[in-house]
C-alpha cells in the first residue's frame, strides 16, 4: 500500500513539474507567441520591433529630453548610445568653436574701449 501512495505521489509531482515547464514558458518569454505569429509571413519582427533613434544634425534641448533608447536584455543598445554621444560631442565641439571665434572677434574689436562694469 505504501508503494502505491509513493508511486501516485511521484506521478502527481511529475505531472505538476511537466505542466509548469510547458505553461511557464509564456511567463519566461511573454512575447514569443506574438513574435511567432507576426514573423510567420517571412518578415522578422524581432529586428523591426522598435523604431531607430534618429537625431537632427544640431539637436536642441527639447529633442534631447525626448530621447528614449531601446533596451535589450542587459540594458540599452550600445550602438544607439554611442551614436547619440558622438553627435553630442560633435555639436559640443561646433558650439565651442563658435564661442571661441566670437570671443576672439570681441577681443579684437574692443581693444581700445573700456568695458562697462557688471552689476
């Protein structure tokens, strides 16, 4: 009689483990069914899931506030972050060169004049 109860318990335990393994895949990968259904027409939806990040040549603060990087398993996509940082570095260098050229022209024009004091 004890062997029958042990066997029945093992059968119930094996059924529960199998059910958790089969039904739990939706919890581990929730979008898998949707992606499988979308990509059944031959178009891979996993790559085109998010729109690419596009910045203008001279980004302003409003545009920078709206930036949202797409995420991957371990964080943000490195290529997108590197691209934004490269654009910001170029824009910073351009603005600094404009500032330096304005300071150089202001310095040559006001050589003989006294500057008004600031309050």
